[in-house]
């Protein structure tokens, strides 16, 4: 189209019917190809973003719990929220970047056709300008990278704010220091790095504008005295250069978004590498039917790790068996390893060494997923879903309603279509809903971690004297972590842990 316009202007053929028809054809082709390119490239961008988000979710679900704990919740959540959103915004800019890049390539080809000698001189000037532009942009990139690190720290502060809101509200000094010494400096650092990155980018953009107008000056005033060029060639170069300004400035304006997208993609890749430890393998054993009753045996099991403070903790070696129709209490002080043992038993932590057997089957990475499906667990830091996920039985609503009556929650919660009407309840009532889910799962092994700690005396008594004996009578294997020593006599055994070792049974 630029060639046709240039030809029409320089040859004085503005009234040509054939040139007008050619112009109309090129216009239709340009608009049509532009529309098609935007649709296809945006489809590619959205598909890529959806695939990335889905891959991250599956990768996290397939990663051993201990690896996730080592990576840290703030880092995972920052990647899933901030980084994925930034990548999404960057991919939306890909169609504009691609089409403007195509315009620049087309213009360069046209200029080469007009005069490759003049194009070579122009390219030499552009290369020098591009090197200076690269230096300026590299400084901006470093500041944007530091801003990304600061956003991760800010996200951690936000998590502290939401999870510790009660403690902050009741203590003015803590609240003031949290804002002044944690939040404000982080925000100031984020603002500084973000603005520094933008400032360097603006300087680079200003340099490019100066370069473009200098290029026009060279074409108009420096090239003609040195190298004889036709009026048509000179006009074509000026037209093409003016036409290229908008694509170049559009690409420059999209650079900060693309730079942040590049940083976010690197963070996602880093997270993928850190999550690439031995995955939870899903092999043919996953399809094996679950056992109706379960006898669990652990032989010389050891699990060792370093905590956040760098202190080492070793659980074991432990020798233990849990049988059907058995209620076992696990006791011990804080830090004795009760919760760690619970995670090892349920398959969340693979043992460092030793053997775990379920009904005689040795458990390893190939069948650990199948092994974990035999457990129903209510952890002390449990999460309550708002629906009965994974329970597709057509009669699940009716069974849930019966359990709500048993749990004394029928006046507060309804179940319709496998979904709770509300989960905005007290902590003790939420734990009862978690217990309802455990009832419906109906698995052979039940593990409860301080379940009764948030219950009133009335329902604590029901839990120990009615619910647990009924589960035992149904052939379940039950392990209860508890400090309620006045109910220990109701169990078949009491195991005591101290510093990772079984000291009494």
C-alpha cells in the first residue's frame, strides 16, 4: 500500500481508476488479514494462558507436600495470582506486537527494493541507536525484576494482615509497627523500583523518538548530497519512515508489560523447577479397588527434615501396627512429632527409610496414591470445602441431611446438590461439617488431629462416647490425636510420642 501511495504521488496519477481499484483491494486485504490475525493470535494467547494455569494447578497437586512446604505458600500463591495475571496481560499484547513487527519487516523490504545502499546506511544508524536503547532498557529491566521480588514480600504481608487481623486489631503497638516497619517500607521499595523502571523506559523511548527524527533529517539533508537518489526513492523512504513510527512506538509502549511478563514467566519456570521433585506417581495400582478393612503396619519407619529455623527433627525409628475395629489414642507434648506421624501414616510424607504395609502390600512411590485413598483425615488446620467434592453418589444429599441431624447442625446448614448452604460457622461447627464429609467418604482408616479441641463439653462427650465407638463397631481403624486424657480409657491403646520416639503404649 505504501508503494502504491508513493507511486501515485510521484507519478501524478491520483485520478487513475486502476490505482484506485488496487488501493481498495489492498485496503480490504489489510483490514481482513488484520482482523483474522487478531482473532487467531488472541486465541493463541488465551489458550496459552489457560494451559499455563492448568499446568501449574496440576503440578502443585502432583507435588509432595513436603516440597510445597519448603517452597512456601506465599511464593506459590504469588505465582498463581500475580505472575499468571501478568503473563496473561503480556500475552494479550502479543497480537499487537506481532502485527506491528510484520509492518516493520514489510517496510524494510520495500525500502530495500527502493535502494539497498540507502537502507544499509539507515540500518547502521538504527543499530547504533538500538545498542544505546538496549543499555537503557536493561536498567529498567533490573528495577522491574526487583519490583517483582518486592511484590512477593508484599503478598506475604497481605497474608499476615488477613490471617492475623484479630491479633492486630487488639494490639495497637503491634498494629502500628506492622504498618510502619513492614508494610510501608515494602510499599516504598515497590514504588521506587517500579517508578525507576518506568523512568528508564521513558528515557529509552525519548531516545528512540530523537533517533527517528534524526533519521528523517539524515534522509532529507544528509543522504542526497552524498548519494544521488531519485525523488521517488527519497519520498518512499520518508513515507515508510513516518509510517514505521507508530508501530515502533507501539512496540516500545508494550515493552514494560512484556518485560514484566518475561520476569513472571521466569518465576513460573523457577517454581516449576522447585516443584519438580519426585511427583506423586499415578500408576496402574491407583486403579486397584480399595480394601474394605485395613490393617496398617510400619516397620522401622524414619522421617527426617530441617525446619525453617535450620533445626533437624527425626521421627522414628517407629514400629507400629493399627488394626480394624481398633481405636488408638496418640498423645505427646508439642513438638513430639504427632502431626508429622499423622502425615507419614496418611502418605503425605514418604518415609526417609523403613517399610509401610497395608494389608500386607508394601507401599512405595508406585502405589502411594492408592494407599492414601484408604484414609479419611480431619487435620488440626483443616480446610472446609463448600461442597461435597468427589462424592457423586445420587443419595449423598439425603445421607448428608441425616448426618447434619446427628451433628446438631440441621437448623443451621442445608445440603442441596452436594453443596452446603453456608460454611460461615464457628470453628467447632466447621469441624463438625468436616466430620460430616468424613462420614460420607466412609473409608477404612480414620485419623483425627485434635478434632474435639474446638467443641463444647456436650459435643466433645458425644464424639468420644458415641461417634468413635460407632466407627470402631463398623470395622474402621481409628487413630485420634488428643489431649483429653479423661477419655483415654475408651480406646484400645494409648501411644505416647516424645521427641519423635514412641516411649509408651
